[in-house]
C-alpha cells in the first residue's frame, strides 16, 4: 500500500463550508473500507444521519460535540478520542470551537453511504 500524504489530497466541498478528503476508497468500491478526513468550520453541524455499516470517527483537531442515538446523550469531542458507531445508529456531530473540527472517519464498507433522517 502506498504512503498517503493527507496534505496532498483534494478537499471535496460539501454543504455549508464542510469538506471531505477521501484517504482510502473510490467510487468503484475497490477497497474493503472507505476512509476520509472531514473538516467542519466553526458552527457547522451535520444532519442527523446513519450508515448501513459500522463507522469509527477519530478526532484529529478542534473541538465539537456529537449526539448518539444509543445513549441519547451529547458527547464532547476533542483530539485523541474516537467514537465507534454500529450499523444503523443515528448520530450527528458539530464543530463548537473557534477553529475547524477535523475528524477521520473509517467506514466498514467499500462505499461511503450516508442515510439522512429528519431532525
């Protein structure tokens, strides 16, 4: 497997200033996992969503919070911590600090699939 330099990866613009950098994976599904770095500007909040597979997010930089359906609680996010979410668990996360929140998401699937739910 080649070395991947995150700074060399293109950032795909999403909604409201959010960006996504694909680290491992492609649209053809040629890898067994899909990994990406998500950067959320201060004040950004994802939609309530889930994935049809396990997702693991690791906080790289910044501060935020996440809501997880299994506990119904809001969890503070900070660098050096990970959340492990089973398939189908509804969740959201937001950037609460004055700097962007950067997280790495590992999707236990060859494809990144996001199922959005009403808030």
